[in-house]
C-alpha cells in the first residue's frame, strides 16, 4: 500500500484551482505543545504567516479530518492532519487564452501563452496554467508532467488522472520526449551554425539568472540551427538534449545571439510592472514528439502559436497596452 493511500481525503475543495494546504502534526515526545495553538504559534513565529494563521484559526477556517473545525485550544494530536486555504492576494490577470492542442482521458497538452507561469510559485498562484486549466476545464486532479518558463510560450503537457502522473513525468525525466523550440534573435554571419552548445549551468536560489561554470563538466546540451533570416533577424530551431533552467536562453546568449525580449540574458533588466505584457520573449516550445506511456500511441504535437516579431516587428515592439 502506498504512503499516499494513508492520507485522509481533504475536507476542503480547491479554490480557484488551488488545493488547500495540508499539514501533518509532528511527534511531541516532550509535551511542548499542550494545545494546537501552541504548536502553530511556534511554527509560524517570526514569519508573515503568524498573523494569517491566527486569523484562520479565529475564523474557523482550519479543518481536521472529516471537516471538523479546529480551534487554538484543542488538544494537540501528534500525527494528526489539518487543512486550510491561505488568503491569496489579488494577482494581475494574464489576458491571453490557453489553447487546448490535445486531450484524451489521460493526457492534456496545451499552448501556454507568454507571461503565464506553468504552476504556482512565488507571487504567481491563481494566474498559472495549472490553476486556470483546473477551473476552465473542470479537471481538479490535473497535474503537470513538466514545466515551461513563465516567459516562454508553447506546448505544455499535463496528466489528467493521478494514477497516470508518474508515467508522464517519467517521460521527461528519462528524456523520452523530443522537444523542439523556435527562437528569434539577431543574425550574425560570423556565428557558425549548426552548433552543439554544451555548458555547466547552476540555478542558485534567490538569483534570477543562472550561473555558468566554464571549467566544470557540462550538464546541459542544446543543438542550435539557423532556419532562415530576414532583415538582420534570424529564426532559429533549438533542440535541447537536457532540461536545465533557462538553458536555451543561456546558450543563445553565450553565442552572442540573445533571444529578443529576454529580460535576463545577457543582462538582467530593470523589473517591469506585472501588468506590462509588451515585448514577450521570442521563444516558443514548438513541438513535442513521444510515445504515450499509457496508451502506446505515438504523438507529434505542434504549437499553433507564432512569434510576433518575425512578421510584425513593429507590433512586437509596441505590444498591447499595460493592463489596468
């Protein structure tokens, strides 16, 4: 029997596509926490969550197994479960639709627009592809098989049924998905292409840009090919053989061909307003090819999105006005 089968069902539904926070109370051999409030006060002491947790408890919004309302004065129960929804601040709406590319009983593949995160993280919670799709398609058990940068548009794969989740995630972990990207960047005739770019990339917590270690063993690899040129601009086909954070953006910048609209490489730009949707990064997850591990069916899926700066550079420069 799996560990997950021992977890009681959540007594709270999703809110805006977000699951409730689930917490299991730790052992207390020394009897430090006679009541629930004592433990939660210590756990959240000195954090912004302390006042929020006090409000949730006072409002009866912390629930135990079966939906029982938990109070600060309730006896502490080691090994017990509790659930609650955090109060989520309003988020700027990303005003672009998510288009379904493929859907069956097991699998969902969509075209994620620029500026929309794949999954909740940091200040992006409800305005994410996962939360929006759960709500829009009424798929509460939807989960991501992989992730795509918030700034990158294109194909993202989701598992519909919990029992299939591991099989689809393993596709990416074992690199059994062939991915191709399209990017727009300056054209430089002195850069010899095609080229296999390899480097050591490290993502450091708290830093926006990743770090490249030139003398370390490479842990990332990308094939860069030039598809065509137009007015000093190149359209590039990028094939990542690994999946490091910002890999394609770093490798293109390292060639002296930074992708149009990149706010991080080669230089971290001044942070723009969260409602400024102008000049999106001109990087698109164009195709996914794989054999479905559940159905055995071979798939080659292609994005229906395009990169605006290729046919409409002036429109890309101007972009839509900032949202209100």
